[in-house]
C-alpha cells in the first residue's frame, strides 16, 4: 500500500493528515455544535446542556454527567448501516463520554447532564477521532467550562510502516489502528486504543507521530471557534446592569 | 482627534477572544470568573472575551446556560404546584421552588392554585443557591409580582448586560422610544408590554443587540434604528 516513493494510496506521506475542515456553531437549536470534514468523513456534533438530568437516578449531587451518543446514519457507509445502537457505537459513545468528562469542569454543574450527540453523516475510517474532535469544539461552543479542547487522531501500521491517519482502505487492509486523544498542553492521554499488532517501539513511534498531528488539529479547532465569534471591534464599556 | 480620544483608545481593556485552555496570565493577576489555575498559571475555562479588571482576569462568556446566583432578578414560569409551593422554571438547569412563605399573600395549605397557576409568569428574585445548586426564589420584595399580559422573549443570558447597557442606558432608550414596559431578567427572559406595533419594534431592537452584541457603537446603531422607526425625539 506504500509505493517506491514512500507515498500512500491517496498520495499522502506517512506523517500526513487528510485535509480537515472544522466549523463551529452550525446548528441553531442546539446549545453548541460543530461540523467536521476529515478527508471523506463528515461528522456533526451537537451539545445540549447542562440541563436537568433524566432519568433522575443517574443524577450525581456532586457533579454533572457528560453523556455522549455516537451514531452512524444509515447512509454513512456504502452498505446501508442498520440504524440503532450496536456494540461498536455503544463502545464509541462510552469512550468519547469518558474522554470529555475528564476535561469538563463537571463539579460546577451538580445534578445535571451535558448531552453530546455525534452523528456520522459519511464514514471513511477514523470517525471516532473526528467525532471526538467535533464534540470538543461543540462543547466549547456551548460555553461549557472545560480544561482544554481535545484533539484526536488515529495512527496505524500498514505494510510494516507506521503511518498517520488511516483512511478506509488502509484501515481495512492494514496491520494496526491506534486512535488517540490527548491534551496537547499537558500531554495527558484521554483516549488510546489499539486494534491489531505493533511492537512497543512502533507504538512509541506512532504515539509521537499522533502527538505532533494533534497539535495541528488543536490549532484548527481553536481557529474554528475564533472564526465563529470573530470580533469586529471592541466593547466593554457598555457592560453591567441590573434588572428592569 | 482630541487628546481625550487617544487616551480612551489606550485605556480601553484589550479585547481578546479566548478559548478553553488558553493561557491568560502567568501569576501577576488573580484568577476571576471563567478561569482556572494550574501551577500558578491562569487559563481560560470558557469560550469568551478576556477582560482584566482591578487585578482580576475574567473571561466574559459568549454563551452557555444560565446558572442562578443569589440576588438575581429573574423572570420565571410556573410549571407545577405543590400544597405549599410552586415550581418555577427559571430557564436554568435547575428548577426553582417558590415557597408560600416567600409570596406577598397569605396562602392556606393546599390552596396554592388560587394565587398562581401553571403557566403564570413571575418577576422573582433568587433567594438562595446552596452548594449543590438547590435554588429557591422569592417574591417578597418590592417590585416583584406576577406579570399579566405582554409578551416574553428569550435571549442568551450572556447578552443581558448588553441589552441593559451601561447604567441601563440601552434599555432606557428602547423604553422611551417604544413606550413599552420592559423587564429584563438575568436569566435571559425579557417581558414586554405596550402597543403591539411598538412591542414588535422593541423586540427587533433587542434581537439586533443580541446579534451584534460584540460589536462597537452598538448603542448608536440601535438608536439609529429606533429613530428610523419613530423619528428623532
């Protein structure tokens, strides 16, 4: 899958990302939202809340809950995907929730839930990373207090080479797929999974490669948020005021 | 170009859009709202605008849900009744009970429906918020009452200070042009009453403020709009 020039099927170098486009605040009715195009992936994320947590028995009097629902739309893949939750989407929902829960200041919203909905409109490998990337932008767009924005990428191994950001073909016929999410500033790992086999050395190499790419994605995420709220001028004077 | 003008340019706080995780300060200032501290460094925890005021760095949020604070005046909607309390929706993640002791009337046990019913709208005040964010509202203060007639619109609570304007200048202007009675709740609900056409103009002006909240010369532009409708006073 890698030619004599070291280029991959779609012409990328081993440490090259697919083109990524991020847009924040695309949905009017949600509290926060984001849309990500990542190569041929198209992912939409919406955030509601913090809002009263239902069912009530899930409420935590000490902190809020971050609940994510990852869903692939029926037409997101070439063979119609049977709608509804399955083992894979339940797993992805869980890992995204857990990654986000760590960065949100949940203790500021006791007894509430923050609901994140990730919808995959078009899939081409790496949707959990695209989903998490979109979800964290949507959370920030919803004005939720959080430690940092979370960038996420996948690294993998094809033809005995460690490469960045697998696409569909590479994912299907490659040797390993390692999705990861980090906090760039601190280097904390929020998500690290591995499907396939790699040596320890390769994993270390892959991790470093992913870490570097995460920085790029992080910048894109920040840029998307800043574009959304491009400040034309400045005001601060007209602040303050009580009722009536 | 007067000296005065130049001075204002210099003194105006730097307006910088920050996203969660942005470094705001490395220890000279104190951490204010919308920030958090790690190893003495202050970072933004919310998407918003950085503002430095009397040695505190704050992030003025651009969105987010309304979180009740003690003493806020809010516009609430009755959503449920109990024998000794009403449940009021204050447009926040937390429902707010209004106890019979906190209304200006003497209410018999079980007789709550006679005074306020589901769907009624109140001007009320947040009495207390405890550490698990349990909220109570009160109506036992002058000016707090049931609101009858009129219309309600919702805006983002972060835009409320803009709608009110410095020292109430913005809202005062809208009121005097449109001749409406207007109450702005801290929770982003606005109640308006008056001539129906004037209400529509007032709502348009408020929507304009909401959309252009972060731009300059807002008061002047709203004034221009109102003058285009009502002619200059």
